[in-house]
C-alpha cells in the first residue's frame, strides 16, 4: 500500500503538470509575442487572408471555425476550444494550431507554415486585446497609404545636438541618432559633396575643373549655386527621365516574338524636355493621360500621350489582333494605377482587392475609359502621328499651298 501511495505521489504532480493551463506548458515553446503595437489591418488581416480564409471564411468554415469575425474566434469551433482568449495568447487555440503544438491539428494544413514573426504578431495582437474592425465586413480605419500625411512636431533637441541641424529634416535624423546612441558622421569634403550631388542630379560625376572651382569657392552659397547649375543642365532631364521612362515601359521595339523597331523617341524627348522646363506635375500627368483631349491640343501635348502607346505590340502572323488590343488596354489600366497611385490594381482584374480599397467594378470602370483605342490590323496601318520639328509644319503648309496653286494653274 505504501508503495502504491509513493507511486501516486510521483504520478499525480506529473499528471497535474500535463493538465495544467496551456500558458504554463506551452508558452516557452511559442515564438515570443510582439511587443510593438500590432495593427489588425496592417499585420493580422494579411495573414488571415493569405493563409487562413481559404478554409475559414463566411462561405467555408472548416471545423466550425471562421476567421472573418471575432465572435467566432472568441467562442471556438466544433472542437469546443476557444480560438482567442483576450490578453492570453499562450492559451489561445489559434496560436497553438499555427505554431504546430498539436501535430494532428497544425495549420495551415498545406503550403508554407506561418513564420515565427507572424506568430509573434498574432500573439501580440491577442495580448493587446485583439482589436478588430467595427463590423463583420472588416471595415476599419483607412489604410495608412490613403490617409493625408500630417506634419509631425519637430523633435526637441539640446543645444549641442542642434548644432548638427540645418533644416527640420536634420532634427529627426539627429534625434534618432541620439536615441540609438550614435553620433553624426563628419561633414564630407567639398569634392565628395559635389560628386554626390552631381551623380544625384545629372547622373554624371563632376569634371576635374568643376571640382577645382568648387573647392576654391568659399562663399556661403557655393553649394546652392552648384545645385542651381546642375538643375539648369540639360543632363538633369536626361537623368530623371530614365526612372520615369522605366515606369512608362518605354522601348524602341515592339516586344513579343517579332520585336520590330518603332519610333517612340519623340515621347522620350518630351519627358526629358518636360523635366528640364520644370513642367508642374499636374500638367505632366494630364498631358500624358489625356493630352489629345485638351482644347486646341498642341503637337507636344499629343506626343505626351505616347505614355500609353508604349504597350507591347504583337505583329506575329496568325495572332488575334483583338486579343492583343485587349491585352494592351489591360496593361494601360495596370500601369496607370501603378505609376500614379503606387498600387497593384491588377489584383482587381479577377477579384476585389484583398488589401487595398478597390473592387472589380472599379477596375472595369477604369478600363472603360481606356477601352476606346483602335489598333490597326497590320504594320502598315498601325496608329501613328507625324511629328514636326520647329518650323517644319509651317513649311509643309507653305509647300501644300504652292502645290495647290501650281495644280490649279495646270488645269486652267
């Protein structure tokens, strides 16, 4: 009997250990909870939508569990285990299954498992109260990218730190360096400064003569005048046209199998000249998207619309012209949003956007504006426009007038 009691005295604590709350048994095996503030829209919803909602949304909720509503997580599914226990991530079943603590119920069942960082975000979100959107449609505060920026207050600096600053931006840099216990680097020498700003503004290093002149110039506004000189250089427009032409998918050939040449250089030159004459961005945008629709549109404004003629053109024999016209329109929609709004509207071509506030309806409404183009059936008939150099158009008009007079004289 005594031996049995001794055995029980050993087993009972062990049994109690394994049946104790999950936080005591599993918290040491879980990734650490995020200590930073966790935002549902930014951190949690993307995890649910990319890894969970395929099986646990309003239409399909395997195991009786839905992850599109907080109420379901707070009550649990068919297993009876509570998915989320507010403030107690280590005891929440949702954390257990994504962390794989129960191999038979590890989630997601296929594909890549959640990373330690993602599990840490889930834990942080639960520990911070599992703040959820106000309604079942997951409508929450606007995405940060669509909120008008507000100027933050300038950090307060000591007089010793203030000596490093020349403008408000410097104050933020110095404040961060101070918090990281770092010191600003020494000021670069004049040759380095000129090289940096030259590469940035015109994409070329300064000449030896320019460096020597800058090193000798000790006036207070020497740097500012160097910047003005670089901004006035025609090389400035060439330097900054390059990234824009990449966005505009500029090319001198058609793409696809034939990849024949095409003359798009007038559009390239328009971009360079627009940057060199400091065309305001609103006009820069309007003329590229709808320059031909402006009242009494000039040749330059029509050339600007070459932005949407940079789509690839397929001239291979046997292809369906309407198919590739449609592909070009799709490219124009996607490029317009990518360039001017910095967003992947292409997702909404097949479904409502998962992360941005765009629907399929929005996508095809935009397409309707751009779906009025007409592409010809052959190389000989493809849409083109004649571009004249300064004075050429008037010279052509004068020649036509003389031709008309001569023809009339011959027939009289």
